[in-house]
């Protein structure tokens, strides 16, 4: 599908969209255990786009059990590298095929201009392809030792990875989190932002079509203080990856310590200066770049150039 579309074309495509609103657990779309839902809203209009399954601790427990079973069975974790690569490349190709739809979901759900969402799709697809290609190209190491010893550095999957992503770059941040984890052979549970869950649920459909085994990739929409907290406290989640506020990042580290001391990878906030030196020869260019640095993506960027 061409991306050289008019405003009327995008409006028509938006009218034709259907939204998947259920959680994706063990290769099936299901309602939340509680039956609860929450509204996801188009911030440009205030219109409710859909009522989405509101997962909580009960859903997290079910998903983690399926993820652990899938990891132990080895259908993905012990699958030949070239075969994992082929599946992830198929997923990237499906994302490319549906990039206008995915971009439109993020624009409607999060509020960014469609041109920006299309740029995000290119980044997300590129990220997935990069990590797919790395599967059979990143080698282990043999450590230098004496003749009476052998030291090997191996690349092995860790287990169950929980990924919690923010609303500002919904699908691109998702790709950054899940691509390396899946490439390594882990089982991944994704908690998208409650402000922008729709593209993640569409991605789950594409992941199933691409051939990811059941239980290897699951999506739990819901709130941070319910399902997010439950994933962070789970004794059977081995790793937690999060992008968001510093305050929540601190909480997640505490939850990791209170549970199984799981590995935690955080990207928290930011306060980024633009530095302009006295010998600058083009202040007009500086002004343009400074404006873009703070207002790109409505200023909703954790590395936005917030000081000049």
C-alpha cells in the first residue's frame, strides 16, 4: 500500500479499521479474568476508540505460567538460530505489509501526526530485522586460559521477560523491547501503555501469523499499578524491561528486590540540554533544531531538548 496518501485516504482507512481489544494469552485472544475493561481514547477528539481488556494480577499469573511452560518446552528457546531468524523476519515482513494500518492505530490511539507514526513504523521494522539478522551472526567467545582450563562465553536465553512500554512511541518502543528478547530465545510478556494499547494487540495477531509458538509472545493490556506491578513482583519472571518515569522505575526496582531479584533494565525520563557555543555561525539553524528537539512528537520524548 502506498504511503503517499491524502487526508481523505487516511480518513477512509481510519473508518475501515477494526480494533482487537482482548488480551493475547497463550496464542488466543481472551477477555481479562475479571471481565473488566478500560476505555482507550483518541486524544485529538476525546472520542473513545474502544473498550480494552483490563488485565490484573490474575491475568499476569496465567500468562507467566504459559510463558514459563513455553520456555521449558524449548519450541522457541532451543529452536535452531536460523529458524528463529526466519520467523522474526516473517514478522517484520508482515509489519511492513501492514505498516499504514499500524501507523494509523498509533496516530488514533496516541495522537501523533501520521507522518511521525510512519517514521516510527520504519524504526520498529528495522529494529526487528536487525535483531533477527543478529541471531546467527553474534558469536560466543573462548576465553584465553592456560592449557589446563577452558573458558567459554555463551549467548543463552534467560527465561521469561516482561516488557512495560510507554505511550509516546507505542510500537517502536515495543520493538525495542521485544526484538532482542525474542531473538535470544526468551518468552516475552508485553504490557503496553493503557493510553495506547491497540497497535500492540494488532502486533500479536501478526506474531501469531508469522509463526511464533504459543506462549512465547503474550500481550496484557492494563494499568501499571495492577498488571504491571504483578509482573514485576512475579517470582517466575526473570527479567523486566521498562521505559517510563523515574518514579515508576524506582518502584519496579523495589518490586524486583522484594521478589526474585530479577534483572531490571530501565530507561527513565531525561533532562537534555541544547548547548550553543559562542562561535556558532548559524543561529537560525540552531533555533530550528532547538524547536524540533523540544516539540517533536508533541514534546513527548524522554530525551527532548528541554533546555537551551
